[in-house]
């Protein structure tokens, strides 16, 4: 495992990258109140860090994820560990700089040279459900592509964030939307999440978001949104606070969505990519 970590950093040191301010969203003005089940379509080029993770060959979407960048300006892709398998990088591609997962003018199709799931990832409990993919070529610099920031502080219950992806709009399947959807939902307390899921919820490595026990129309990620971002607007930038991981059904008010806690993993992420660009 140590060899793999060193390899990731070594790849970063020889790549030609351009450092960009993280968490920028040119298509979004300030914070927003939106609704992915019960969500709506994102504005064009609103989220430069969001990408569609796709199968090769064929390009079929199956998970989401986000671009992150190291201090040398090199991009990596952060997603859920349950979306990928170590050593299978040639099975995946990603479509970035677009709201249309099938591609449109200005979109970029990128490939991978390595997959690194968290070494303590547990597929039975989905604990440590994060993975970093190394890009075989770097994206072309453009206004509609850039890294997300990682949470700078632990999140408090009740704060609102935005989840986004190309996942189904109802629990149990259905057609995947072509265009990126987004939805606004609040962080749920660890106590409420534990009441919903019992010992399956790990408050150290996971967080919850949704309308737990509420009367409002619940907003939630669903099948195909895994690995994608749950972000919060803070200090003039968008910070990744959670990575879509799991839950019981979708948009069920009894069961909020469960996310890998980005703040908890920020040091691990930084170590793997050779220093995190978080400014």
C-alpha cells in the first residue's frame, strides 16, 4: 500500500498542471435554494468540478464524482469506493465540463491510469467509501472546469448544502436523466441518523443529509448519484462536505442520505495526492 501512495505523489510531481482557485461555480450566483429526487436541472456550466463516471467501452454513466487538485496544479478524481475497483482503471472514463453526460460542445472526455480505494474501505458496511483516481492526461484549462474545495470545518446539523448528479429521479431505478440535476437539503444530526440506521451509521466517517422525520418534500440522491458531491457555499466558494454513499431507498423521510464525511477524509486525500489545493 505504501508503494501505491508514493506512486500517486510521483505522478503528480511530473505532470504539467495549472493551479486554479477551488470551489468556483461561474454559473451560480452565491448560495442557492434548489431541489436530485425532487431536484431541478442545473444551470449551464454551473459546477466545473462535477464529472460523470462512465463505463468503457460505451460511455454509460454509472456514478458521479468531483475533480480535486494538488498544490502542483494536477487534477485527480474523487468518488465513492463502491463505484470502482482497484486495478480496473481501463474500465472507466469520465465526462467533465458539461451538464450533458453524453457530451456537448466544450465537454472533456478523460481517462485514468490508476484507481486507489481507501485501504480500510469495507464493502459490507460501506465504511471509508472514498476512492481517488489518477488521470492519464490532464484536462484542458477552461472556465468550465476546476477543482472543488474540501470542507474546512465539520458541518453542523441544519446547514443547507446542494447535492447533484445524473442519478435516477425515483427510488428503485428508472431512466437516468441526460442533464445534471441538483437539489438543496440540510445536514441531519448524528443522533437522528443513528436513530434511522442504528449501528450501520458510523458518525466518525459518515454524515447524513435530508428531511429526516420532516413534513417537507424530501430531496435526495439516488441510484447513479453515488460518488458525487454534496457541497456547501462558504466564504465565497463551494466546499465538498460529503460524497454520496448509501441509504435506504431514495427521498424517504424516515431515512436521510448517508455520505462519506469529506472533512474527516481531508488529510487522507491530501496525503494521497501530494498536498491538497484548498484555496
